[in-house]
C-alpha cells in the first residue's frame, strides 16, 4: 500500500515552475540548433547537390543528385532545405 504525502503548495508551485523552465530551455536549445543548421547549410551552397531528404510541409521529398562521400548533412533535422526554401 502506497502512502500519500501532502506537499506544501509553495513547493508544488516551485516544482511546476521548474518543470516549465526546463521545458522552455529545451525548446530554446532545439530552436537554436535548428537555426544553426539552417545557417550552416545556407553558407555552404555546394551541399545542395548532395542527395538528401527535404520536408515541404506535407511530405518528404528526395533532393540532390550526388551521393556524399562521407556522412554530410544537406538538410536540417526538421527537413529544412535551402533549395526548397528559395523555391517557395
């Protein structure tokens, strides 16, 4: 049988606030990583020729015509691709 322990309301609010803070920090970090990847791809246009998957908002599509020699990313984790972005 599990014993129920009452938690002080201030402690409960602190835990909730801490949880929201951690979630917001994770979200911030994910957005910053995505922006960094997009900037890196925009600054290296030669990667557009490499074979990669791109998400157009509805489905995933295959872009590029060259197979990369090493594991090089030519789209961001979310599927953002400079070619698709310019095409609209």
